[in-house]
């Protein structure tokens, strides 16, 4: 399993880095995203199994030019990132809700974007 995933396109950049807790089943997913001119950093509490399944789904989506991959926080701020392909044109659609808490304040960000599937070539080595 890759600890870091980087997706880069002209108008969308995403970095996911998984940090495992002492308990192997849980982890903290560090998310850095830039979508057009908006950027955010957030952390998601997720299960390692969910992250591995997300990576598998991303890989299958890249190979088949269709499918869906979702990584979501099961509680708390209900953060998620959802990637879909369905029309065999090679376009990846991404939607997400992120939240960041800092110094007693919370910021929410909703994103939507699309990019070419060749930007998913980074997931082939998983």
C-alpha cells in the first residue's frame, strides 16, 4: 500500500498521505487539495481497510475508464472525496467535502472538478 498518493492535473492537485495509528486498523489521512484557485488542508480519521479499498477502486477505475472510488470519514465532520468515471471518455469527476479545525475555528470546503484520467497514472504502482 502506498502511503502517499499525488494526483496532478492542470486545474486540480491532490495529495493524500496516510499515517497509521498504533492500532493497525485506523489511520489519519492528511489531505491537501487545490481545485482551480481554492486550496485546503484537512485530516480524516479513516480505517486502513477503507483506504486500501479506495486505492483498489481508483486503480480499477483507471484501467476500466469507469467506476467509482470514495474515501470518507465515518463520523465527525463526515468528510469525503468521491471520484467517478462512467462515460468511457477518460474524464474523472471529483466531488468532496472537507473540514479543518484550527485554533477553535472550523472551516468547511466543498469541491467539484474534473480532469483527464491520465492524471491517475500515479496509482498504477499500488
